[in-house]
């Protein structure tokens, strides 16, 4: 039968989401997780692929703002819940959904589409580039220590019930959103996501615990974590798994890490998603004790190239003509003159000779300032057509802080 693509209807959500679960292994989410995703799904921005009465493909798009260099929040479609039934692979279902979705995003007037990938190889052919990375660490807290900065004595820590301080912790997180590129401004309801704590997801650890940092009676930071006790003949071997840590200033941040390092009967702290330039790397006495690992984070796709490049600022003055290849969104293809500086930018069509040649994928990777155009050129993915153009543009696209996606979607 012909595959029909259409916007999701609310009455179809259970079937649609069930097919998503099946495509990802068939293990059903906990009821509280399912209820949350039901409430967050924007059905009018979601697609179902139907073979007769069977749902064989899913794709959604949340409404986000993404922080970019310069501090602006740029409207973006948060691509999510993408799946194709195992019975319908290699039949063009995914490509059809990606085509429909990017056309929709353009129609909504959103310059960007962003996603996280279960398999990173999939989305490059649709023009998505890896724009952020996330740092994971398994830290030896027996040998590791934190160097506390001056003023740490003014910070008070206390345990609190997760739900009792949820509003105050969310306020701390919201204040941090504009501090680095790649962070998400979210619609109401998303504050429930970090509070999810289904027993099946704890891997034998405790329910989520929360410690808040206070100064002069105000909550200025928090850490949410699980404690998994462990015992061997040589003694306690407990592990702290960090869910989230945020603070409004460096001192509170260091004090929270120092607390995590010192929890009784534990020997490790495990964190799975921190920025690549996390201050932790400079607080710990021996970074070799941290067992650092890196993986891809947020993928970025420029849907309206001109609007996207004008929405951010540039670290140094830049005037460059980009010759862009974009087969999947041909309205972006061609030559664009980008002029910009730390105050603003303009990006317009031009017939001038090009300075750099690259695809939309490379622009997506470099857009948030965490991947340099020079590094992409070293991989043969950007070509310099005017001497010095690459170095000038690469520096201009950079960001003082590494871009970072704090949570998935």
C-alpha cells in the first residue's frame, strides 16, 4: 500500500507512541514517563506514517528556543520521537518524514531544526551537523579532591525533598539558559522532565536525592543524584550518579562538587552529560582520575540559512562569501555574503566570488561556535577559495563558552 504521511491526531497518540516504543526495543515506558510525553507532544507538529491502518513511522517537533552566540534565543523545531517500523525499513519512510518535516519547519518560520540522534550516522544526509558534545566522567573520589575557591564558607548546603524545592531549582536552571549556546528555552510543562524518577530507571540506586546550596537564605545552586550502595571485602564501594547540577556562581558550583566527592561510603561519582569546558576539569586535583569520555550532543540544521546566520553574533568582524551546497533544502543553496561582528550580522544572497565552499551540514556543526570551520576543513569538509578566509571565518564563528545541551528531548 501507499504510505500516507499526515499530522498526528490526539486520538492516535497511544498507538503512535506504542510504535515508537516498539521501534526502540519494545520495552514500555513507565506510566509516569508516558503521561509526561503525552502531555508534551505537540500533535499538530507531529507526523505519523500510515500503511493502511498501521502506524509505521513517527516523528515529532517540539517548540523550543535555542541560545546562540550573542545570547539570542532563536526559534527552533526540536525534532524528536523519530522511528520507522522494522517491517518498513529501506522504503523511503524516514526520508519522506524528514522532507515533510523540514518543509513544515520552514513554513512555521523557524530558522533552525535540532535533534539528538540514537545513531549519529543517520542525519548528516539531511543536513544536520553535530554542533555540541557532551562530557561524561567516572570520577575516583577516594583519590580525587576539589579545590574550593575563596568564599566557600558563605555557602550552606542542606538536603531537601525534590518536590519541595522544584520551583526554586527550576529558577536556577532558567537563569543559566542564556549563559552558553545550545541551551533550550522550553514551554510550560518541561520543568517536570528532570523530576521523573521511575524505579525501573534507577539501576538499583536510591530514589533521587537533592541537595541545595544557599547563600543568605537564597537557593543559588542544587545537585540531584542517586546513591547506589556497594560493598566488597575491602570496604564500601558506593557510587553517586549525578542527574543534574546547576549553580549561579563558581563558588556555589565548587561547593556542590565538593559535597558529592565527600559522601560517606562512596568511591565514585558518575556524570553522563557535562559541557566540554566544565569548570570541574579545573577544580579537581587530578583530571586523570576522572576517566573522561566524549560523545555527540545536539545536531543543528539551518532551515532558513540567512535568518539563522543573522540571528547570532560573531566573535570578531567577518566579511565572507559562502558557497553553500544544500541538496535537501535547495532554497538554502548558492552564495551568501555574511558580514558580522559582536554587535550583529547580515546574511544576504550575492553573485560575488565565493571565499569558502561548504554544505549546510558543516554550517550546522559550526553554528553554535563549538566546532571550528578550520577543523572541518582539516577533514576536507570545508574548502578555502580565498587565502585567509578560513582563519577569519573560523575565529568569528567561535564562542567563549562551549555550547552544550543540558538534557535530551
